[in-house]
């Protein structure tokens, strides 16, 4: 999260958009990181709940990867393949929603 604060404002386009995007992006990342506290008891539910945040928040990417890794070591491979496919789709959706993701 600190890295996002330090790097987010660099660049001409990012400076103009930083004031509106940064608070929501960081709030989503913090919420996803807090949800990781439940991942040992409910790994599949936490991973499925975090995946939609990948379409709107860059800072949610770290917690999503941790949740997917937890699913990978505890569940069957077909479930991980499904969640991984959804993760890739939400990543593509992020670039569609944010025409300039910088």
C-alpha cells in the first residue's frame, strides 16, 4: 500500500487523476488485505470474494494472489483453474474500465 502511495502520483496523466482514484483504490486494497485474515478457515470463499476487486483496484492484486495461492495448496486443481481464469478476466476488465491504467 505504501508503494502505491509513493508511486501513484508520478506522470502527467496520473497527477490529474490521482486525487479521485487513490482513496478508492487504497480502500479496496486495505479491505482485501483485511479479508485475508479469514482465508485459512474459508479459502475458497475468500478467493471468490476478492476476485471482483481485481477489476477496479490495483492494490487488491497482492491479496488476490495470496488468496489464490491458499486455494492452490488446499483445493483441487479444477477449482484453481476456474478461479485463475476469472482472475485473468478481471485483469482484462480492469484495462477496459481504465483506458489509461497509469
